[in-house]
């Protein structure tokens, strides 16, 4: 089987098991403003940029009739919680093996993440194998016009590698991320979780129970 032109990886919930920690941070922050977020609301935040998430949570807080002055007020509560939690994030099963396999086979790699560069540095610090992914598109990249579910992150990652996005394999775990990868024309691989077992992902997506299933 021919190798893909490149592998484009999401980070949160795909290579690192951070999504439950992100959910806890948003849930705790919203509760401090009198609002309980339900599982569907937390799922809707997955894969999206922090500021986009903050705007959505702020809207939910206000819709529930609770006061919150601004996005900045919400983030001032949420960020310290998230930073304390995220440094504990373990790797997802098979993630390191997959990245090292790509590196060993000479398959180009890029990170296409909604996380900011500072957040990636924080989460990735204990996982030195992530340094093998040199090309990166962060959520705060100045050349990123729109976050997921827009295709921009994957298109920009492919362009930086000098390959056609349609010849790349994209690895995602969230509905927003899978939509972005599909819109970019990538062959989409989705790592399923308990929260996404019943979600409709883009037609033709390769559904995975573990990254250990991936064969290059």
C-alpha cells in the first residue's frame, strides 16, 4: 500500500488525552458563573479554538440568565484550571508509535491543532516524541484565517509541507476537526471515544477504536 503524502495530526484527544481535562476546565469555569454544561455542550466544544469556545460558553452562561462580564472574565477563571490539569495529560494509546513510524518511514508530518502555541508547549513538554513533528499550525497562527470546522488548519499544514491536502491522511477525534479535514479534501481518520460513538462523521471517514490500528 502506498504511503500518504503526509500525515496531519490533531493534538487534543488524538495524540494526547486532554479532552476530558479541557471539558473539566470549561465545566468548572461555567459553574463559577452559575451554569452547568451538559455532555452535548461539552462535546460541541471539542476541537475548536479556545477563544471560539469561550464565546460559545459565554453565550450559554448568558442564555441561562447568569451574569458574566466578558470573554476575558470567563478565561481568567478557566485558564488557571486548565493549565494545572493539562500538564498531567498522558499520551493516547498508539500515538507515540504512530508518530515514530511516520518518522522512520520518511512520511512528512504536521500538527494541525486548535490549541495556541503556548498551550501546545505546556502539554507537549513531558512528551519529547512530539518534537518529531516539526511543522505545526496552531490555533493562534497568524496565517490561520478560521478555526475548525473550517478547513484552513489542514490546508495550511499541507501547504507548509509542500503537498496536496487531498493526498494526505488527517487524524482527528472531534466532529469539528473531522469536518475541517474532510472540507480540506484529506482522507479522514477518526479516533472514536465513548462520547462520539454515535456521532455522524463525514462520509468515507476511517473510524478507529485506537491509533494502534493504523497501518502505514
